[in-house]
């Protein structure tokens, strides 16, 4: 187990925010996190900031923005990370390395994105910056187009799984009803999600609106401390394991349906943690699109390739199932403010382990898995979290 | 001393490159670095990629581009860092933390930028993404405008130092004559640099063209290994110390002439390394503008505030002086491909310590300082390097 622990967190509501920019979003989440962990900025040795940006704002150098929201951070070393939709996990890994290397005792991981101020067609183009543009930038509707192609290929190879995708959407929306931070708290039900309608049109390939996560604003913060410092604090959640595995960016150069990088990250993390997937109490996984969650069932070993549909059919990943997946509602219900997402997933898992998840709570949660990815399974991160105090 | 060492490097020519993008630039520098260190991609545990981007290319997620240039990196964890003009040092610190935390044995730090494909006015606006845009985006001519204001303030407080700025420019251009990677290898001399002319017009405030670094393409790579692995390799350069210190981003909220963050980073690094500035054999410092190098003389303790001009007048920082500063020619002569710069500075210092600096060589170089900054002394990094084998 690595040395750093999660000792607190902060989380803004996700959705269309009154905050005009990431600076304001981060300030709200940072203040909440300081309060939650019972620390002050003077205690903080490093700021690890995850923002995708890439055109959402002309303001770059966003590592320096945390101190603009609270000048007590003025001299704290700050660094920005970006790894597409896994930007938050990239910042987290940087902070963990910083503490595990003995460079500091307390670090903040700050993930944020302001997306709703940008017109929709531009949002799509900005997000395609996370695809291999030379070959993939022509996708209709941005990343939805890429995952639409993935869903198409999957259906061609393994059969039409539209209904199971709708079941995943419905599960996550039902779960999101219990999440006070979620963008879209509405229990749509399987039938609505499985029916193409004016309110639920096709977006790309077989994907309907309910198969896609939302464009949202939001920020999330994790407070990390080394084990010794954490021992004197109210909360302590350790990393039983953490792993990153990449895959080649261009989809033309791999069988994307393998989600090989995701599989490798899970294999590494489970081996490092000495646990099996069934030992986990819950998983927060990267459901940017419902087809992604289905492929991730296969990558995490819940089903053989092409059999992911069985996992949702059998109710395994429902909140009352053997392995609840996305009890928070996932990206589907929470929304997907790119830089915040990976941090938010860890916050949701940490809440579960501390028994602070309110209406989302999985009783007796002991070990939690988190899977966050950038691109279509290009940069893949898995954490296995466990409560240590 | 931290555990990781520099065991090899690669460096493209800086300037207007035939390479169309960062993907190609990185591929060239990475191949050179593998060769230089005598390793293969299979040996590499992590890729730490520094690219500023912010609009130079619509392709973001550039951590994933290294593997597009050499598919043997396909599954190696890769992360992108951005910290304005200190982006390269941010990636370096990430890689050092990774190795020092025991997460891997060999890491590549890859810094790159493709700037010359972007029209000049756009370049200025893109670079202002590293200023606090809410207050500073109106600067004429981009960052030159900001440093023009800084030079103006400095002259008002301490007297006109135009001639000494020209002496700094002339020194760095003379040094750059020996640097095969430099963008501009031309020995302009003090008189040319100190005379406003058609070929050397005013750019912003008192700054002339020769007071400004160049818009360039380029990539640089450092190979890092843990001490044990490094012991079996041809080269080994350790980090006697490394430090990062930030300052508040908005210039309205500090006395920018203090360069306080730069001073703090130097103080921390010298204390950690147990050395005085005069113990160093050379310094590579961030001369994005000549006024920056003068302020950095003061920040590194070579002169009291307002007395930086004496340092160049007395010849202290000339190649044959007591403490040669920018024997590589600095950003002035090399050019300033943003993401590559911090990495390049470390490559230049490492070459000196290994006695591989060719015409740039400072005889008997034993300890080298590197100062790289993002924004106007906002994110400040100092390394003290020493040869360990």
C-alpha cells in the first residue's frame, strides 16, 4: 500500500453553475475541502490541479488559479495536469507520488471544468482534442460520434444490446436520485431510455441521448496526507492499490472493443492490491457513454468479451446487486465536467467507505474500486480504496 | 539528494522546424534520447510530457502522442503537464516524484512545442493564456507587453538599464554561437542590441527585439533512472536539490519587481543542497526577456534589488566570468518552444556536467543551477545538478 491517504474532500454541485469560471468553481470546492479535513492553506504543501480546458477558456496556466481564489495559497507549489477525461486521476497520481516520495505531507487535488459557457458545437470540437484528430476528428457530434462507432462495432460483433444499454442508463439515473451533487436527478426508467423519442433522440450510431453523459460545470477536491499526518486526522482512506495503463491513441491501430488498456489497469491494480473483483464493495466507473460501462464490465472481469450485457441483465451491478457499479449515478447522472470527473469519482468512493454517502450509501462498504479513463480507453486509471481508520 | 538521476537526453534543433507538429518533434527527440541513454522503450516505466499548447494545436491529450511516434510505448503510462513557460520543469518534477516514490525505475521527460505554424498575433494571444487574463490580457504584443511594463517599472524605480539589457542580450547571443541546437546563432554585439533600428525595433516599453526570446519549434527529452539503475549506465547526474515556489498570479497583487517566487525557489534549493550561489559552476536561467535575466540575478542573490545591472557590467555572468549564466545562449539564442524550454535547460546543464557541451563547455563544471519559470515569476523551479559518475 502506498503511503498517502485521503483525509477529506470537497465537491460543488455539478450542472450549469452560476460560477463564471474554473477559478470560482475551484474556490468553492477548495474551501469545502479545507473545512472537511480540518486544515488551513498553511498546512498544504502542494496543489495538483486537473483541468482539461483545451479551449473552454483562454485562461491557461490554471494551476495558478487556486491561489487567486485564496491568497493564502500564493506560495504553495502548484501544477496543472491534463490527460483528457482522466485529467482528475492524473492530478491525483501526481499528488500521491509527491507525498509517497516524501516531498510534502499534505496535498490538494483540485479537478475542475467550466463547460456550459461554451456553445455546444464548440464543446464537441474541443472534446475531440482528446481523440487522435488526424484520423478521428470527423466524428459526428464529438466524442459521442466515436462511441457511437464503438457501439455500432460492438453490436455488429456481438448482437444488438440497445436494451441493456438502456438498463445501464436507467440504473445510473435511479442511483443518481440519491446524489445531492448530481446534474440530472431524474429516474427515467428503462422504457424511456430504451425508446427513441423527441425527448430521447438518437445522438450517434445506436446511442440515444440517455446513453450519453452531460456537459456540466463542476469542481471536486481531495485532501491527501501522508500516513503519519493522517493518523492525527478524522478520516483516513488508503490506496490498497493504484495503477495506470495506457493504450495506443488511434483507434485504427487497435481493436477498440478489447478496452485493453482498461483491462491492463484493472489487472495491475487487483494484483497489486491482492484482491479479486468480487472482493470489492462497489465500483465507480467511467460511464461517459453507456457502451463504455458495458465494455468496462468486461474489462474488469465481470463478463467475457461480448457478454457484458449479462451483467446488467442479472442485476449484478445494481445498487442491491453483488457489485454495485456507480451507486453515485456515475457520469450519466452526475454530469461530466472533464477535469473534475476523476477527482469526483474518488470523492464518491471515499464517502462510501467512510459511511458518509447518505442516500447513496452501500451498507458495510469496505473496499471500493474506481476506474477513470481518458479517450476511448487510452489513459486508464484504477484505484482500490480502503478505509484505514 | 533525491534518488533519481539524469542518465541521458535528446534535443532537436530549435527554430522553424520541418516537423509539422509536436508528435513528430517528440518522436525525433525521444529516439535521440533512447539512443543516448542506451535503452529501449521496453525499459521505460513512465512518460512525463510537457506541452503548453493552449491553442497552438487543436490536438490535446498530448501525453498520448509519444506512443503514436513509437508504438513500443503504447502501454507505458503517460501524463501531460502544463505550467506555462515552466511546463518542462513541471513534467520533470512529476517524473522525479514518480521515481523517488518507487513507482518506476526509468522515466522519460518529454517537452515539446510547435509554435511557428500559428500566425504571430495568435501566438501572442495564446501566450497570454499564461498571464492572469482578467487583468492582463490587454498587454500589447502578448507577454512582451507584460515584460515591457516590468522593464518600465524597473527603470522608473532604479534608473534606465537599457544598455545593460543589451549587454545581457549580446552575452547570450555570443554564447549561442557555440550551441548547435540554437535557433539564432548570430553574434549581434552590444551596439546592435542597444540601438533601436529597423532591424531591432522597439517591441514593448523599453524592450527591443533583441531583448526578447524567439517563437520556436522544438523538443527536448531527459532520461531519468533511479540510483540503482543509473549505476549500471554510462552517465549519472543527480539532483543535489530541487525546489518549486509559486507566487500569486495577478501582478496587481504583488510587487512584481521582487521576483519573490524566484527568490524563494533559489533560497529553498540552495538550502536543501547545502551550497551557496558562488559554489555553482554555471547557471541556465529563464531569459524569456533580458529584463527577466537581470531580475533573476537579484533573485539568485548575485546583487541587491536594483543592482542587477552591476552583475553584467562586471562580467560576472559572462562565459569567462565567476558564474557563467546561460552558456548555452539561453532562451534568447536557443529560442523558446514553451513546453520544451525547461527540459532543454536541464539538458544543457547536464551536458556541461558530463563534459559533453562542446563549444559551450565551461571547463571543470561541477555543479549547475537551473532556473525555469512560468508566467512572470509565478511558478518557479530551481534545480541544483551535480555529476555523480
